C-alpha cells in the first residue's frame, strides 16, 4: 500500500469534529499516514491540540486565518506563542491573506499586519507555516520577500497561483500543496503550473472538510455521513463535505497532469512532507524514539573489519568540490601545485585517498575518528583524542592540527624540495580529515565504535535486498533475485577477501551516515547526478542555511574543536536516535537526517577552504611553487 501525507486539512472543524476518529481511521486504512491539521482561530486551537494528543498521526498547526482576524482577542499573539511553546510538535498555520469574496470584506492592511507577525514567529521558531492566499499572490510574494527566506519552509496550501511565480516562491523556501481545488483550474493552465514546480517541493492535501474533488466519478468518492460509510455519490448535494481519504483522488489528478506514475508521486510527495515537518520537536522525530541505553546493551555481532571509512567517496568529493569554489587564487594555485599528477589539478579527485591507503598506512586508521564516552554527548580533546592504546593526539582533530602545522611550517622554506614533510600527503590528509570530523558518527560513542556495531536495515530495494556499501568494505557486490548477497573477490592491496555475508540484509548505522543517506538523496532528488547535488548544496549555502558567516569563525588558522563538538551533538540528536539494533530505517529517518548531512557537507567544504586560504595566503612559498 502506498503512503500518503495530507499536508493540510481541518479535521477539528466543528462540522466534522465528532466524526473525526472514524474519518482518521478510514483514511489510515487507505494509506494516509499523517495529517497536518490546521487551526484557524483562537477558538479552535484547543481542539487541534486535543486531536493531536489523541492521535499520533496528527501534526498540529496553530494559526490565525485571515477570515477570523476580526474575532481575535487583544492578547491573541501571546496566546499563539503559548500554544506553540507548549506544543513543540506544532507548526504554524493556517495564516495568510485574502482578496477573494470573503477576504475583501476584511481590512487588507489588518490582514497583512497579522500575517507578518505570524510569519516572523514561524521563522523565529524555525517551524514551517501553512499559508492561505486568494487573489493576492503578488502581495504575498512581496511580503514573503520582506520577511524571508524561510529555511524551515512555507506551505502554499491549495496553490492556484501562476507558473511564472513558482521560481520566486521556491527561492524563499516555499512548498506547493495541491488539493481538490486544483480541478477548478483550466487543465492546460494547471498542467503548466504543476510542471514548473520542483518535484522536491510538491505536496498533496485534502483541505478537508472542504475542497471535495469535483472532476471525478462521485461514486468513487469517500463521503461523510453519520456512519462514515461511502454514500451513493449520484445523489450527493453540492455542499457535501470532503473526506481525508479523498487525497487519493488528488494524487491521481496531479499524477495525470504531471504524466507521472501515481506510486512514484505518492512516494515523492510523502518524502517531501516528512522532510518539511521534521523540525526539532516534531512528532516525526520523536514518535519512535528509544532510550539511548539500548545501544549499550544490545550489540549485534559484526564483521571483523577495520573501522568504517569516512563520508564515502561521494561525500568527500562533495566536501572538497565545495571547498574549491571558496579558495582564493593563491590557495588554489598552491593546492594544485601540491596535488599528484593523477589528480589533474582537481583536489576533489584525491579527497578519498586516505581511505584507499588505510590498509597500507595502518598507523593512520585512528586518525579518521574520535571515540567519546558513551551517552555523554560531548567531546574534550584531552580526554578523547587518543588511539586505542592511549597514545595522545592520535584522533581526527589531532590529525587536522598536525597536517595544518606541516603545511604551515614550510612557509620558512624557500626550497620546498628539501622539506622534511611530504606536503602532497599532508594536503590530502588534511582535506580528508576536515571532511571526516564533520560526519557526526566520526565523533561517536566508544561502546559502539561510532555506530559500527549497531546493525540496522536500510530501506527495501526493489529486489527486496539491502545494499552493503562498497565504500564500507571496498569490495564489489552482485545482487541476485533471491535474498542472498554474494561478494566477488576484491584485493585490499596484497590481500584478497572472498566473502559471503550471511547478514547481508543489514547495514551498520555508521555506513548509513557515511554513504547510504547520500546515495539515497542522489537517486531520489538529483537523478543520480553528483554535480547537481553539489550545486544544490552550494545554492543552500547562499540562500538557505542559517549562520553561514559564523562557520568560518576561528581565532587561528584551524579550529577543529568546535567541529568535533558539533558532530557528537548531532550524533546524539539525529544519528543514534531511532536507530536501534535490528530496526529498519526508511523515509522518516532518511528525510529528517538528509538536511543534517547536507549541511555538514557544506560546513566541511566552507571550513576546509577557510583553512587552506589561511595557510596559503600566509605562506607565499607554497603558493608560488
């Protein structure tokens, strides 16, 4: 059964509130997994809260709809703030502006003032907001530009605006949600508009109990009556109410206009909604939370292999490619001068080199990570930076300091041919380790070796098999049509490991963060094109990520300490959470963790560039070589 997410509805509406439990259950039975229920006035916020408390599938939203602003109390904004503070799982909505038949009766400047205050509140709380707009899209764009952008997202609910405005709204963080109202638009215009919307920004909704689909066979509709049975639609009056299960008809219509398969559109729209509604405190992050102490008690026997590699080839390539775009001319020239001929002047081409030589340079293995005390969720250099036998400074932050020092020390050398360091290796190690320290589980718990002993399932592939990362074992694999996964022989330097893994259906949590999230993102959103993914992340550095200017804050040339502290904090908040041994990690995990992964890749790239710029701008001998 496909999964759907109703991104906007009003199940607290007094016309259907008494029937809501039955409506929710029937919709759940058809595959509707979540419902974003939007309040519209101070009078119904408590109903939304009660519904959310009673149903785990309900994502609560609190907001003041433009139709009801004349009924607001003098203390309405404080009341809204209190509801949102008391309900961290809640988003903001429904809010907006309206120049339609109802909205034109309400002072527009008053609408705008109330709307702005709620937009600012949503932005401050880093939560998405669901926006109503009727015949005022030009005004809406101006307001969003003046308050935005909105990294947490904006839902343009029941969007009926033009195709031409879609790019402008998208830049500000908008998602476009479609309901049965879309069927009122001329089909050619609707198709043009839909095809202008980025696929990763499409949402589906019912707006129930309103927006009943009109262009479908009434007999096929889910309708509302006292017994919650499907009625004979042929005798249905026009004012009949919409059922949340009718999102299937919205799906079918949108898929038809997009010339897409319904199952594929359902999957994408569901993933988009999960990603949007996965802010801190959201039910989607907390529903399946387990106590972290399970990780200390439930360990699964793992393959006897060295510690998992870093981000994986794609992740390290992304970090170094982003860094290249932020290098000064001197730094870029210096880096190219030090790179091996095989790199052909491309730093990103050799960013995975330290992983490839670990079986030759065995001494380098502990330099890729840091083990911290279990469940403390903090990092201290003096306590944690050592290898397994206690030798100090042998961890990823120590390595970053060391190779930075090596590159900087050559500033005094006029003839780099007599240097005591291998500067080519120093550059490649430094570039790689800056990437590693930004992978949250490279600063993980000692007891599970940074997630390396926690077995989980990662999605179901079409063959019902689960990938074991080739970066994890550096081996080739062949997938059969059965539940077996056979490994070909692959040489580790002078070693050959023919492997048959009986636990092939499992991943370790560490490899999920190293490679699986990135690989899934490439396939789902970037057409398996790494360049497109890099361009998207670079665009977010400019337009979406918050606090980019502070990423480079450092009192010296290099500051890996805060990077490691960030990683262990994120490991506790995101990587370990919900990843209990034997669990299956799918859409909910992937979509809520992908933004973390993409931001860490971006931070790694920006910070690597800052380090290399500092080294090479201060050391002309390197830049001139």
